[in-house]
């Protein structure tokens, strides 16, 4: 089940951050701020299986652009469709926020994630050298979102 994160989910989301995003993880304090709505453009979603938070996504939606800032799934629950479900929920949020495209950064050396996003229709639009704390390059990907009014984003 995908749902909006609550204060009760902060520790689990922070643990997912550390376990999956390493030195680039958000602190528990930053997660708490986002979940509490004190970072107004951010939306935090969680994936829950049998009452346990096993994945999360964070999206920022500002005007016509939505940015997937974080997405992770616990290793034991990967390849079960949770990342796809989280991404679908982010797309819905983006459309509801009037965004016409969804952008994200992915590590250049993360072949699995790049393949996942390519399979979801994302295309490379740029690179950001030394983007991650360890100096790795980020590949910037974008996906046009079909508008509910019939217009197509791009």
C-alpha cells in the first residue's frame, strides 16, 4: 500500500535513507520537517507491507515541474513492484499539482536504477558532475506527463 507519510513513519523513512542512500541520506530531522509539512513543496510517500514501512519517495512540486528527490525500497522488498507503485503515486501527485514533467537525478554508476527509469519512459536531459557527496556524477532524467486536459507535457 502506498500512502502519505505521517509522523509515526519518520524513523522508518530515516532508516531507509541511511540503508539505501548512504552518505547522501537525509537526516531524521530533515525527514521529520518534510513529513510535518514544514518544507512546503515536498510530499513524502511510503510503501507499506504488512504494517511495515519498506519504501519511500519524496517529490517536490513547484509550478510546472515535479522533481523526484528520493526513492528507495528495502532490499528484501525490491523487485516486487513497490518502486513502480511509488513512482506512479508521485506521477499522480505531480499531475494534481499541475506539473507537466517529472525530473530526477540518478547516479551515473547505478545501472539498475537507470534501467528502471528508462523502462518507465524517462530520457536523459543532462548531467551534473560531482553532484553526490562522494563526487559521483548525476544523470538528469525527465519524463513528460500527459495532462488530464488532453495537453501533453514535454
